[in-house]
């Protein structure tokens, strides 16, 4: 199954909500970090790509999926875009780099830096730690991470032709996705899930009321 959409937006840019929305629009599963949990083979494949540069067999790894969003796939958006040249590239963003970092600091940073609470978390972090340091050598310094976020987004804008690129922020809702996928806009609210508090609860972290 070829991908219908390649997600280039980083984690904590509404990607969990996007996953649900894209699945509704395409009728196919969307690959997100949550799909990696509990799949040691996937963790190992992504870790090999991150650490050793061994690019997976995309058709095998993503078999059954119609789109990708979030980490770790967004770190390989360029390779995926080349492998699936007919798929639009989705760049999801927060309202600002500061808003993105606030969400990151309360979720991903805590998840990677705190002792794992389960064997599954420990295994997943063997991929997540190298992923973050590869994304930003200054991880988890605030200024370095914000610079890396802005640099990533700008590279996507520069490298993806305008007719192929979709820029999306959480407040944009259905319209940009539906236009890119050439489907009708659903007559129901856009899904909004995985707030910071929900993420922290799922990871066994202390709750925080700030939104995703």
C-alpha cells in the first residue's frame, strides 16, 4: 500500500490528533510513535536508521499504513517523500516555537530523561534518546531545541515544492488535509487529543494542565 501522505512535522505539533483525522479521511491506519510501542522489531529498525544510517525497507516496515506523522518517521520525511513521490508532504507546526518547546519540555523531555517505568518504555527509549540527540546536538537545551525546530521547518519549506507541501496548525482543522487528499470535509469537529496532561498520564508522569 503506497503512502497517501508523508508527515514532516515534529512531535508535539498536534500529531496524535492528525493521526485520528487522517485515518478517518483515508480509511487506513496512520503511522505515529504510538505504533512503535510494543513492537521491538520496529524499535530496532528505527534505531538502526538513526544510529547507523541503515534505511528500512519502507514497504515492509510501513505495510498496512496509509500515512505517517510524528516521530520517528518525521525524522526521515525526505527519504519517505522520495520513496512515495505522489504523496503530499504535511508540515504540522505549533503557533510558535516557544509553544512547541513548552509542550516538548513537559512531555518528551521528561519521558526520555526520567527512569523508565516499564520494560516497554526502556526498550522504546533506546530509540528515542539517539533520535533526540541526532535531531539536536544540544538536546535538551531550550535555545538549541528551538533553533533545531525552526531549522527543520524551514528546510521542509525550502525543499518541498509548493504544490506538494501542506502547512497545518492545530487551529486549521480539516480543510488543508481534505484539500490535499481530495476528499470532502467531514460534518463533525476535528479531533483534539493527547494534551500534555494526557501524555504525562499515559507515561506515568505527573499531570500538567497545558495543552498539546
